[in-house]
């Protein structure tokens, strides 16, 4: 819970939104026993996570369960999937997982290679298709 309690909104303006990466609060990602040099378990880290803190969700394989788990805690989420390869497939997988999941309404392009070559493809998948249907993110309705 020490990890979660460190995310309280200390010193933020009332209208500012604090955000954290999902991995240290997700049981299926890094929030588990024996995580690298952590003494003890991170399994309960999400219990100390303030509900006003938004989640930048980059869960790898269990997208639906990760989105649902944080939605159950009434936390706003931004999808930050990995978009260096298979952009269309990855965006479609996240959109499918986010359907009818409360509090998920933003996408963010994420790279681990410092490579912006897929940014245009990402924008086309997320925004242009949505605009053609006259909705910002139609997958979430």
C-alpha cells in the first residue's frame, strides 16, 4: 500500500488530474510478489491508490481484465498500448476491450523505441476512423 499511498494528490491544483502507469497496480502486470528488488509484495498496492488518480493503462495481454479492474475502482483511464508494431491490430484489441467499460475514453501513443514512425498510423486508427463515424471514440459507446 506504500506504492499506492504515494499517489495522493499532494500539492496539485484542485482541477489538475494526477496520472500513474498501471503496471505497479495491476496484479497481472508487476503488482505481485517478488517483483525485482522489492521486499514483500506489491499485490495490495492498488488499495492505497486514490480514486481521483487516473490510470495510464498499458497492460500487455489481459487488456479487458485490467480495464475492468480499474473501472471498478471508479478511476479514469487512458489507454497507452504498445504501438511500435501491429498498430491497427493493437488499437482494435484495446477498443474491443474498452467497449462499455466506464471511465475509459482516451488513447495515448506509446513507444519503447523512441520511434515516431507509427504515429500517423496510430492517429488514423484512433481518430480518423472515429471522425468518419461522427464520434470521437465510437468503440466506447
